[in-house]
């Protein structure tokens, strides 16, 4: 039955996340053509772009926890639909930016509009899937972010080729065309997404009772020091450690993803379309490996070692990409870096959601995601500053790799569960 639930829910949420991720990172492709629209000199463009790309995560941070608490009250169907429609309209409005200030404002507003989507879905999945299979389930969902890179990279490169059509720049077409699916899918979510197993018309009453009983029994297990109330979160060292781990991951992740098209164009010198095709390669490899890692983590019941190994592998990829001068070997290093980053996600969120219960689950998932996503501000901005000062990506790649190395080492400090307990329920 859980397989049927997976097929009913995950494909819909998967497509929604593809759209969200494309709208979040397509600024990396727009960056190739935005300098004239922003009216800035080449010597400072890296810093200006890096700050604007990162401001998304400030808006995201400020509105994440309130958004998830509202979702818990009004239900996932209405709230996720609302988020998608609003962010689609804001992303579409990016086509009207005319200078640095409007670029900064619109990136901030886009982050505020999207706030709550990812942690809202993670919280929503906890009301359907038990902890024992959560890593693979979450990995299936977050693979949408990887598919966004596979599909969105060549798509973005092709859309930039519309430059001049109907008097619009290629980057304007990019923001317009890639935002429309968010609004349309928001309407679909409003019509078909059930708030909980009890509201699912495609489950029998017996199946609904079985699912609720299983999840209730899991929640009734000894709490092992887990936070239950919202205020308990802020006194939990474990929660803040998880925030730090996710912050370090996102420094590397978004520093990588917001700048990857520029890095690829720099060492390949190819057209936008070819850059998009090359850009898709690391995402394709990462999508396969992260699913395998999620399955292995569930099968073994082990979380922290999987997070640590993936993060350290990513750090090695960054170091190799900085070391190699051969573009093919450098691309292999970049591919390993993204594989490692994405492979942390399934076991990380399985470990985090197993530690949180009650109201603390909605607030805690949002807190970890929002604080962690501040790394999405830091990463792109650091890369931009380093790029302006050195005119090279070498130092930036080493800084991003160091962030993943620290994440891997810190993950190993998380205490494992006691004898006979699944590691997802760490104390």
C-alpha cells in the first residue's frame, strides 16, 4: 500500500520541486546576459550578481518558519498551492528588472514567496511515511532538484536563444516562460493533493486506519529527548547542530549551482545551448547516486555515516576540480562534488525528521531549512567576491569544498541511537 501512496503523491510533488528549483537557480543562466541590464562594470559584476542571487535566501529565511506553522494549521493542499502561485507570479516579474536595486528587491521577494515550500513538503511526507523508509522517499522527492538541473539547464540555454524575439531579451523570456508552470501546477495541487491519509479518496477506510495507526504508534515511542513544543527547539543543541550542517551544505550547493553555468562557459567557451547541455551532466549523475544512497541508508538504518561520506566525497570533488587544468578532468571533479552534495539530502532529512515530533516537527523542519538556507546567501556571494578579486574560480572552489569537508566531519559528531534503536531516533 505504501508503494501506491508513493506513486500517488511523489510524482506530483516531484514535478512541483522541479519547477521550484528551476525558478530558483535559472538566475545562474540569466547571469550570462544580465550585466548590461543591471548597468554595472565587469570588475564588480561578480559581487553584484552574487549578492542578488543570495538575497533570495534572506527572504526565504525570514518567512520560512511562519509559513510552515501556517501550513500545519490550514493544511498542505491550500498552502502549497498558494506558495506556488505567488512564487510563479514573482518569478515572472523578474523580467521587468531594470537595475541593481530592482534585481535585489525581486530576488528577495522571490525567496519570501517560495518560503515554506520545501520544508512544508518534508513535513507533509512525515504524515504519510514512517521513519524507516523516509530516506528513500525524501530522496525521490529531492531528486526533483537534480532533474531540474538535467532538464532546466539545456532548456534555459535554449530559451536564451530567443534574444530579440518580440523585442524582449533572452533573459526576459527565461524568467517569463519558466515561471508559468509554477502557477499552473499550483492550481493542480489545489485540486488533487489530499491534506492527509484521512482525506485521500483513493484509500479505503481500512487502509486509512492502518496508516494512521502505524504513524501514531511510531510517534508514541519513547521520545529520546526529542523536542515536542516550538520553544523546545531553541534549547536543543541537536537542532542547532543540524542547522549548522545544513548551512554548510548549502554554502557549497548554491555557491556551486548559481555559478556553474559561468564556470562551464569559462573553461569551455561554448554557446549558451552547449553550456546548458554540459551543465546537465553533473545533475544526471547525482540523481542516480542520491537514490542509491537513500535506499542504502534505509536498508542499513544508518544516517550520519552516509551524510559524512557524501559530504567528504563532495569536498574531494571540489578539490579535484580546482587542481585539474584539463577541462574534462575538471568537469569530472565538479560532477563528483554535486553527487556528494545531493547524496547528503535523503539521510540528512531522514535523521532530522525522526528527531522532531508534535508542533516542533513543523517548526523544526522549517527552522533547520531556513537557517541552513542562509548558506545559499553566503555561498554565491563568497564566490562572486573571490571571482572579482582574483578573476579565477580556483580559490572559490576550494572554499566551497572546505564547507563540505566541515559538514562531513561535524556529521560524525552526532550521537548514534542506543542499542536496538533505529539511528533515525538519535538522542
